[in-house]
């Protein structure tokens, strides 16, 4: 994982990525997702959604099999996690950071079996972003929101990151927001997913974000598109991010493997069960009821 200090950000909250590129490294597809720096200001348009990029921008550049790699390994684009940047100018905060200290601090406490919970915490912190007023996002406010119904079960993951922060702070101070961003990237990599480049320099919120910003698990596909659209996500990006359910206890294959089993299971008919229980959340299956979502599910399966 590559960590990069942010020398300067505009005073607006930047969107979650500026570009995606893939490369072959020691036989393994490695996706680098670059968080936006000062490219997206309050008065400028955010970067184009990934569905507007051509196939090459998401494929593994390795010769004639590019298109096939895009279809089978394109799920790695789920690594475009919403590492949203806060509404601050943080030039001085970024200058003093040693990213490897944060990275090693997370690695000291994170294991595969804990990765899914940490990744869920990452989205619940970042997923409060509202593109209309650039509020919310990855600002560490999750530490004030653990008692909310939608965050049930995250206290263990928060405890893990608190332990990491205590160790890191003994060497250098780290914001909760930066720690959570790095932890998300490490969770993905630990489960066999792609490497993610993280930009550092976020400052923390001192209060909880407003309620009602996260998508509820009972939403139908129309409401899901509306909810993710308010965060600036396209339909493709919504489907890709939902694929993070491939790890954890939702029943989509190996709970510790970051792969595309999620999309393969969604295409199975009749709907599969595990020990007589339904697999996944209602929102997972809601995606299969929409032709546009189905098109992306099929690509990533």
C-alpha cells in the first residue's frame, strides 16, 4: 500500500478518487486508487464516475487478455472505497506524517477474521458524505456514533482501531480519519484484495455526523440509487461497493477472501441459502431486480 501526504487541499471536501489505474506486479493484479487532492474544489466538477472510463482504465494491462481480465478481475475496482476527505485546509498536518508508522500500527492489530468488521466501519464513517453540501465523509465521526442502530456490532472493530491508535500516538499523532482510511486499505489487502494508495492529512470531526445518511438495508433499488447518488456515486460504483459484502458473515463464499464470489452468488437461481437461512441483505438482492445493476453484476462475476 502506498501512502502519500497531502501537501495542500482546497477548503472544500474532495471526492473519493481522481483516477484508477491497474498494473501487473509479480504476477498479481494491483489496483491503485488515488484519492482526490485539490482537483475537486467547491466550484469544480468532481472526477468522472468510473463507468465513463474506457475498459483499459479498469483492466489488467497484460496483453490480449485485457478484456477478460476486466470482466474477471474488475471486481478489484471495489477498492475504490469512499476515502472521502474533510472540509479543511491541512497543509501543515500532512507535512509531519510518516505513513509507514500508521500502516505498521494497523498491521499490528488487524487479522483476516477482523477485516470484514473493520471494512464495514470504514464505510460507515465515510458513507455519511453528502455531495450537495460536501458534509460528512471520512472524518472520524464514527467514534461518536457507535450506539446508533445502523452501527450495531461495530464496537469490536472500533476497539481494534483504538488499540492501533494508542500505539501509533506514542510515536506520532494520527487522526481517526487517517487511521480509518489506512485500516480500510489494509483490510482489503489482508484478504487478498488489491493494493490501495491512501492520501494522508485528514482532520477529525469533533461531533457526530447527522443521522439518516447511511443506506438502510431494506431499501429497494430505486431508493438505493438515490441514496448512493447523494454521495456522488454512479450505479456502477454502487454495485462495486456492495461487492465488499463478499467478505464477512453474509454468506458469499469464503468470509476471509476478497474476491468476486458476491457477484457470482447474486446470479444464481433460485436464490441460494446457507443452513436454511437467506444469504446476504435485502439490498444485495434488490440490485438483481434492476437491469442496469444486473449488467454490472454480470461484468464483475
